[in-house]
């Protein structure tokens, strides 16, 4: 997870109706996130042959919505990359999420000093791009109130719909342990995927980066608002 502080005005066109930007200590973030789906099942029970294990890289930011006094903190995806068109088709059809299928690869290896080196790569217009990091120290649960907790513990998803409104869905998983990552970077051409302003943002050094352990995750059926 590579996390960049951003001018809120840059994200306002992407904020779904009924939600507002969420912030940590007054700071608004976008995150470029790479991860592995493993043993994926549609509707919680149906494995999809040849499509159960795959990489994803997404660019996302954070919103909140109040419902009867409850604050629902959620994620909005600007773009999601996967390696197979069928996965992208299902996600676009069910949630109207902005998925794109591209050739992808990942690398996870141990390096001296009990560290991990991780990279996720994708090819667009015959050019490879990647996000990468190297960890430091053991994994730990995020400190309460920390930026790591803010980034990893948004348990709702929101997707704007073409006809107006948005779809809200709940995401359930336990708290994740995280490794700190003093060395991280995005390398490649982001303008074709994310536009000129966001591409310029990603060329800067992230405000923070870390590797999350992951866990079983359940994504509930969406409800249109």
C-alpha cells in the first residue's frame, strides 16, 4: 500500500453521491494498492475455474457516510487492474466498478535482514509499470489512531452509478498486521490510466507505505442508494 497525500479538490469529481471525503488528521490520501486474490468464490460459494487466484492493483481513496448516527467509513476505487477480462466484466456488471484487464505479474521474495521485497507489475500500451516496496521489522497490528489503521480499516465500498446515486457494500475482514516499508516506489507511465494530475502525484515519494498481511475477506451484496 503506497499512500499519497492529495489536494481534496482533485478527488471531488470522483466522490459518490451521499458520501464525503474522509481524512486522517485533516489529511486526505489516495492509495495505490497491489494484492493477491486467493481462492476467490462468487457469492461466497461458487469457485470460478481458472479465475480463483489473480493479482489486482487499484487506485483508491477514502470516504464516509452517516447512517442513523453510525459513521460508515469506506473506499472508492478510481481504477482497478486485473489480468483477466472475465473478472473485469463481472466487476463492472455487478458493481459498476472501473475495472480494466491488463497483463500483470507479481514478485514476493525474502531479502537479507529478515525483510521482504514485494512488487506488482502491469503492462499498458506495451510498457510495464510497477509498484514495489521493501519491508523493515516484524509485522504488527496498527496503533489505534495511526495512519496505518486509517488506511486498512475502511469496511465499506462505494461505487458511483451511471444513472446517479451509488452502490454501497460492506467488506468484512479482521484487522491486518502491517510491515513498515521505508523503501517504496511507483515506476512507469500512469497518465494513460489515471490522468495527468494523478500521474504527477504518483511520481512523488509516498507519504507512507507498508505491506499488509491480508486475511479471508467477505464482500457483501451491494445496495443502491
